[in-house]
RNA sequence: GGCCCCGUCGUCUAGCGGUUAGGACACCGGCCUUUCACGCCGGCGGCACGGGUUCGAGUCCCGUCGGGGUCACCA
C-alpha cells in the first residue's frame, strides 16, 4: 500500500466543469470545538475559493445523544465565525424515507443479506481471532445461507471478497485497501433504521456533494462507503481527509468555539489560527478572512497532524486586534466592558479614542476591556495597584502632582500637544525631569504603573477627570 | 494486535536532488522610550535513527523506532 500524491491535473479539470459542493456534517451531541470548527472552515474555504456551495447537514439520527440545543449552538458558532451555509439545512432524521428506499434497492439487488449472528457470536469470534494474534473481521455463514430464519437479524453489506478499493485522496494521496480487509458492515438494523456508513452515502449523494472534506478519522470508512456508492450506482465524490489536531488537553478539547469568543478572541483571529494548523501559504502568518478564502487550496493541506499552541493563538489574535477597524473594535469591546461594569455606547468618541490608545496592549478583548476600564470609572472609584502606589506616591511626587494639576488647569484647549507643552514647561521651571513625574502621574491617572503615553491618556480622560485624579493623589 | 497514515527547531511551518536548511510563536539579549506594550535588531534551537539509490539526499527506496487513526446493531 502506498500513498502518493495524485496527479492534480485530472481533479482540477473536473472542478472547472462542475460546481463544487461540499458539506459540513456534525452530529449535534455537544458544542463545536476547534477541531470541528476547522473541518467546517476548510470546507467553507474550499467552497468559497472555488465559487461552489457550502452545505450543512445535521446528523441527528442518534436520537439519544442529539439535542436541539446542540444543533443551535453549532449553528451559532458557525455564524459567529462567519461560515454561512448555502441552501437549506438537511436534517438526517427527516430523511428516513429516502434511507429506507435506498435500503430496499440494496435488498432487491441482493447487495445486502440478513445476518443472524448475535453479539455473543461476534465476541466469541473476536476473542478467538485475537487469541490467534490475528485481526477480527466479521465473517459468518449468513452471507451464503439459502434459507431465511425466524430470528433477529441485521442487514449486512455484501463486500467483494477479492480485489482492492482505491481512491485518490486530495490530501492523503492514493489510498489502496484490499477488499478482504473490509468487513461486511451492518448497513441497517432489522427495523430498517440505517447506520452511519450507509446514510452518509445516501445523504451525500442526495446533496450532490462533489468533495467530501472531513477529518482523517474517517479515512478507513471511505473504502466501505465507496463500495456502497457503487452498489447504489451513485457517483463517487472526491475525498480529502484532513490531519487531526493533536495535543488538545482535556480542557481545550471540550471547549467550544463560544468559549474562545467569551475569552475575547476575534472570529478573524480564530479563523486565521486554526486555518494555519495544517495549511500554509508560504511564510505568511496573518490573513484576513477574505485573504484565506483567496489563497486557500486543499492541495496545500499537510498530511501531518498538528497541535494547538495557545501562545501563538494569542499572538495571532493580537495581530487581528491591531489590524481591526477602530469603530468595529469599539463595538466588539462594548460587551466585554459591560462585564467589567462599564456601560458605554459603541459610538462614544471617548471609547473610540480609548480603544486606539490601548489596542496595542491587549491580546484579547477581555484584556482590552480590563485595561480600558480606568478611563470610564468614576474618579474616586479608580482601583489602584497598591504596590505601584506605594512605590511612586512619595511625598515629593505627590507635591509635583498637585502643582502639575494647578498648571494644567490653565490649559484651555485640552489636546495632547497643549498638555505636553504645559507639563514640560512645569518640569523645566522646576528643574526636574519628566521621569520624576511620569510614573506618579500614571499611577494617579490609570491606577497602575503601566499604560499608554501620558499625554494621550490625559487627552482621552478629559480635563476634569485628569485634574481630579492628579489632585486626589495622597502620599501614605 | 491487524490495517492505514504521519515524523524539519519546544510549537506551527517553508522546502518539492545541489540551500550557510528559511519564516512565525515562545525563550534570551539589545534598541526605541515617560511606564507597559507595539515595533525594530540580534541570539538560542531542527531534518527521529540505520541502511541503500545517486557525483550529490531534509527531499527518492527499504527497515527500525516514535506518534496518530481505525477496527460498533455511534456518528
């Protein structure tokens, strides 16, 4: 068995001739985690890049584990990330008639047979096979039985016993499987309720999916599905199996996309980061969503699996924070400010200005909101970093701050230039350095020893607040 | 265990027979500077191992080791 890259010419020609149709097919049994989001994203990118359609199918046939809340959570997460699907959502649970019909076709042409083996039979056979050091593949006499029995049964698919099943995976290369390695899988239960490898074929064909883009954990299902396509006389789509994301800690694994949203990640940052896990475009690291769509191609997807690096994810997000439009960023940070107890209007001029002074200092919207809080709290409610206050509120420093405030009160036009000029005049007269007043001022204005430049801080804060905060500084 | 896939700095990756093996995050220095960031400059650090093929191998072949996936009347 070998895996070589297929000659790309053949597949690209076909793509031009027929519209690309891809689908994301989650089962609604939980949140959309990063792995699922990436699978959805690669499908979406491929569809948009090629001008094709991005379909959504909810695989909710496992009624015990599927919930409507989960379906909604997945759709919400995708919307937030900007992955909007085309056409109507297909709910697998509503297609039982079509599944039944396909099963009837298989029964009629004897592509399936009734298997009466019980769970005990199979376990016994498996144990025996394992004891002999071999692998277990279900084989039994039911396949060739002439007469029917009045016993419980399942429908098994009649796999070819010889030959091999071959397909050219767009990312994994040519995959060849000996047919003797593929078991006669159960296609439906006695009551006709179909099983995964069968419905997925029927539904993908129904949605006229041209490219099945999914996680590599489905790789071994593919030859089984190809056999079913052929038995049903359906066109076999192209396959692209994406490398999995490794090294997800339990916490990271279970975290849904919305938890990253709540942690202050930007949708564009998250998309950028997860797209670069397994895909690259030369040395470029930062992409807008439009750029990823423009540059993404399945043939540039790696075969090797990668793992999450939260520090790099933060850095990528920070880059997007820097590049984000100001008005947009202001709007995005409003809910995070609200969590800090600050209520502001997104169009507030002060908010816009404040965002500009702080954006380079935050990796997430949560950080941005926390760092910006000081601009909006009441002057006498400002929270202080006690260590910073103890360090910089010396007796002389506090005196300087009083004098600075008195001088600044004279400034009529409250701009960065005027503020700067006024303070510089003061320190020149006083024969001191900016250093002597800078940190004490910052602590008085911001509450911490870190923050934007003094002039911009005061300009954004406004004259009244600035003077109040400088004046209220007291040594201890 | 059978079958399949993968293996370039700690991490994400570029590389597609001839490169001083490039970039990014992180880390360590330095610069900038009113602090913290941003930014800029520099440093550390990698082709898993062993055989072949070839004038020449990170690139091709085989093996070993390591990692992952899959072996349901789940999806």
